[in-house]
C-alpha cells in the first residue's frame, strides 16, 4: 500500500484524484436524478401515481357518463360548455 501512496518518491501520484472524481460523479448523478423527477414535479420511482386529473370537471363528467348517471346527449352538451370554459388543448377543432 505504501508503494501506491508515493509517486516516484515525490508524493502522491495522479491516482489521488480518483476518489474526488468518483464523489463528483455520484453527486452530479444524484442532482440530475432529482432535477428530472422531484424538482420538476414528476414522480419518482418510489412514489405512487398521483391522482391529479380525476378532480377536473371534464374527468368528473366522464366518470358520470361511464357510470350511467347521464346519457350521451347530456354528456356532449355539458362537455361543449366545459370545453369553452376549461378547454382541452389537444382537442381543439375536433368534432
């Protein structure tokens, strides 16, 4: 072990940079993981899927239609009103 610690009898060699570089890579990887998941609002692999869109008025209307509380005519009539108020960006201009 003493032979690794001295580079040409002048002190530590370039291998001494190995551990700081490894720690820098571990820290950079951790920060990258946090930026891609938690800090941008995305869920990480350890968190269950969030139920965010189930409370939107359009989703509630869809659930009511699927359960049979309202008929198709009433569904489309109410959906057109909700589209004007809340809007669905992917469905504009679709019939």
